[in-house]
């Protein structure tokens, strides 16, 4: 029996660009986790020219600021609390050294806008897909369960009292009556009523056999169709100790996105869940999958931990690249740098990993894969870009380091700077 041919639904997938790309890749790769990872890397490659522009202008800007650091320190000392005069003199100094702050700002702004657009549109797309995939998965499993139960019961049943139309409803009645009789004694109140329900043992056996057949078929379809990835059982649920199949309340509460049905009517996935999915029937499938599906935990918080570590590492590497190789030169540049900037950077190194953890834990594992892949690609491409930029700016960097080393030696001789 082809279960997919039995599935009839008016719910349709999101139509945004990311979903179209994901589905196109998925048709060849057949695993959503790897599709999201690969697509993320490709997007980073496409945007790498912008990253190059930002890193290059930032590198040149840092070199100018480092070279001008001693003079900036003198300007601050000379004009004291007159911040406007300090700013004017500093900008004039930077301009003489060739810094083009306008160009740098434009490049950084464009890169920031593109990064934010990609981040939030991808986030929104995966949120919608999470809802859509959960609905589609449930409807597939529910169709499997119903069709398998009915088919099996038709084979086993020889009673005229129960038909296919009421068999699954009658099963619960027989099950509860059978359980009641086993827990009570003849003569107890309710004994005759419950015993009368289960008098036909053949029918009970047929119902039990049908249910076992339906459950087995449903679990097999779940194992074949679920969107697992490495240690994660279902990427449309968060990488945590939550169960792989979402509860009805969780699905309804986090439902996101809109779609057009087969008649062209605009609907929300939340409305579709409310009007087309019975909570009690959903609970049967959810309980079956989570209790008999092979795993009780969807993940182990690994994506959240890795996202935090890689985010911290990315910032740390960026900070390393801003330091000068010459120790004396670096001492002078650092001594003349605004200490508040250093404090801000330290705070960001703590805050950003925490933000990533929150994003990953409050989203499906699919978005966690995107976060992790994006940060790893940023580090890898960043190192390659930095290598190229270092070659392009080698002459300027040597000039800055030699200038600052001379300044350091002068200050050390005067006792105004200690060599560390």
C-alpha cells in the first residue's frame, strides 16, 4: 500500500525564496539538515565579497588608528574635556593619513543590512517550515494509522456488531471495559455492563490485532519519513531533551506563517490546525510516536553549546587579527586606545554567545543548524579573506609597526612607557 497516495490535505508549503531553495536542494540530497547546512555555506560564499570589503576597510582603518594612536593621545591630553575639539582634531588627523570613514561606513552598512536580511528572513522561513512540516508529518502518520487499522480490522473481524466506521471508536470502549473487568470482581457495581461489552472475545482480538498493526505501520512510516540529522531525531523540534514529536499545544502555540489552500484562499497555519486537526486524534499519534518511536529525547543541547562556542571563537579570532605582531608597537597602540572600547568588546564576547543559545533553544533544530553552519563558514572564509588582506596590506602594516616601535622606544627611554 502506498501511504503517500492516501494523504489528502489542503495545506501547502510556504512560497518564500528560502523554502523554494530548500525544497530544490532537498529533492537531490534527501535530508533537510544537510540541505540547510549546504545552503547556509553557499549563501556565505555569495556574500563573501561584502565580507572582504568590510574586512579590508576595517583593516586599513585599524592600521590608520594604530599609527595615529600616539598623536590622538596627545590631542586628548592637550584639549582635555573639550570633546568636540578632540573629535575635530582626531578626524582631521585620520583624514591626513588617508582614512575614508564615509566609504568604510557605506561598506559596513551594506554588509550589515544584507546580513540582517538573510538572518531574519531565513529565521522566519524556517519557523514557517517547522509548522508546515509538523502538520504534514502528523497528517501522513494519521492517514497511515487510520488506513492500516481499517484494513487490518476488515481482515480480522467476523462480527456484524462493529463496522469500519465505528471500529476505532469502539476500541476505546472495549479496552476500558476489559481493563475494568480485570480490576474488579463479579458482583461489583458496573460488572454486568462492562462484562457485556467484552463478551465477544473474537471482536476484542480483532480490535487489538488491528490496533497493533496500525501502530506498527505508523512507527515504520515515522522512522522512514522523519527529518533526522546526526544526533537529532527531528530537526523541526529543538535540539533538547524534549520529545521528537511536538504536542498539539506546542504545535499550535508556535504555529507561524500563512499559505493559500487549493482554492486560493489565504489561511494561517494556526487556523488550519484549529479547524482541521482534532486534538484528541493528534494526541493518539503524538503519544504513539513519542512512546514507541525509539527515542524519548530529540537531542542533547549540542547545537546550543556549539553555537555559543563557535560564536565566542569567531569574536576572539577577529580580536586577534586586530593586534599588531610587534609587541612594542602593540603596547603603544593599546595604551592610546579608548579603554571603553575594550570593555565593550569584552561584554560582547559574553553577550553574543548567550544570545545564540537563546535563539537555538527557542527555535527548531533546523535554525540551530543554520546558526552553527553560518558561524563556522564565517570563521573559515574569514581566515581565507584575512590571509589575502594581510598580503595586500603588508606594506602598510610594516610601516605602522616600524613607526610605533620607534615611538615605543622613545617613550621607554623617557620612562613614560614600561616594556611588558
